[in-house]
C-alpha cells in the first residue's frame, strides 16, 4: 500500500522525470520502498483519498521509520506526524536547536517572498538552494557561510538589526504572489538589504561573507502562470476528490485549474467563477493518505473562493477519472 509522503523538490536522472522540479513522494511500508511522481505544468491530477490518513513516522538516515502507534491524523492539517513522532523528530533538528554539534558548514541567506516580505535564515551548505525552494522563496541571495552556531548567531543578530523576521505565514506568501513587482525591483530590494547586512558594525566576524548575487525563481515555479485571484482548497477527508490541471508549483503549494463549474447561480455571484477556477492546494495535506483514482469529474473538497474575486464563498463539487 503506497501512502503519499507529501511535496518535495528534487531532480536527477533522465529527462523529463529527472529535471529539478516539484514532486509528490510515496512510501510503501510493506515493501520498504519509496518513489516520486512529477508535478509539471499541464499535468492532470484526478485522485481520491482512501481509508484513513496515517502518521508517516520519522525519517532517519534517508529512510522511513514507520509510526509504531499507527496514529490516525486530522485530514485538514498540514502536519503529517502524530505528537510522539514529531517530538522524536525534533530531538535531532536544526530548527529546534537540538543539533548544536552538527559539523557541517551552513549558509546564511536573505529570502524574498514579496514586497516587504524578506527574511533571514540558515540552511546546511550541502543542501544548496533546496531550503529556499521548499519555503517558496520568490528570490534569494546568500549572505555568508560558517559553522552552525556562527550561522545561527548571525541569523539572530542580522534579523534583529535589519528588522526582518525569520518566517512569514503561508497566507502572506500566497497573497504576495498575485501581485509581484518586476524582477528588477525584487533584485534591488534584496541588494539594499544585503548591503546593509554587510556594514562593518553589523557583520558578525565569525561569518565568511558572500558577494551579492540574486537568484529568481519565476521560471522554476511558473510564477507568471499564477493569476491575481486564486481560490483555496481545504483539507482532505475519506472519499474526497481533487480534479484539475497543474498550473504552477511554489514550495509546498500546487496551483490547479479545477475541472467543472464553480459559483454558478450563487447569491451575488451569478455568472462568476464558472469553469476554470484556479485554486491553490497545500500538498502537505496529502501526506499520510492512500490516493486512488477519482470516480467523478469535479473536485469535492471544500473550495474557498475569495468574495472580492467572484462574489461567492465556499463551494463543493464532484471528481474525474484517472490518477496522476
């Protein structure tokens, strides 16, 4: 039985499957095997959640350790672990500051998510830009490199001095993607902050500086294909179906053009949102589910459409044949 392990960004191997891009991971506990499926633009997804959503357990040394409690999870949550597995996972976590002895070098970066949405963070140097892509950073620039604790101190000092946080909400990131300024403006905003961070009175002596160079993810994510008004898909329940065409992928978010009709005949929304509604799904809600072929032609999970875009609220529909 193959369970989805959620979204990931990876590459390697023959084209087109080997091209760096967004994927869904899968794990079969009975076989002890893993696999991935690509999520390129234009691909049709048509799947239904089957059975119960189960805790994925803990990943260690490149393999899954199955949850010993076989815990059932909330289908609406992005969390794919039960409380006890999550606690074990955080026992060796850079984010939780429980890996102070990690000998690997770390990079300190500035990430851009939209106008005014810039953050400072760290990631293991060997991971390259993977952490930036997973977070859905529209653009980024490296600040410096050094040992873990030096990088962690630099993150805290620079974050405070530059008055930038170390995280943003998913809703803020999504809202910014619909109205991004030109690439040149993004680069300029990152360059200004990078320059301020390199000022002698702010720069930590323990960090090796990196000259400014901006990487933009417009093409990788397909940002130009994301419209200004986007609906949101809710969580999964047993039997719920999602049917649509992939438009873009940003971090853990997948943008889909939904099949079927939406909003027809709704109060204050007559004629709005009929067919072709674009909705965003946090693919983390798929982790832990067994996903089979959809039986209908439209999406049956809750679809929340912003009133400003269509004049309609939450709407539910029905499925389409074929699994991705």
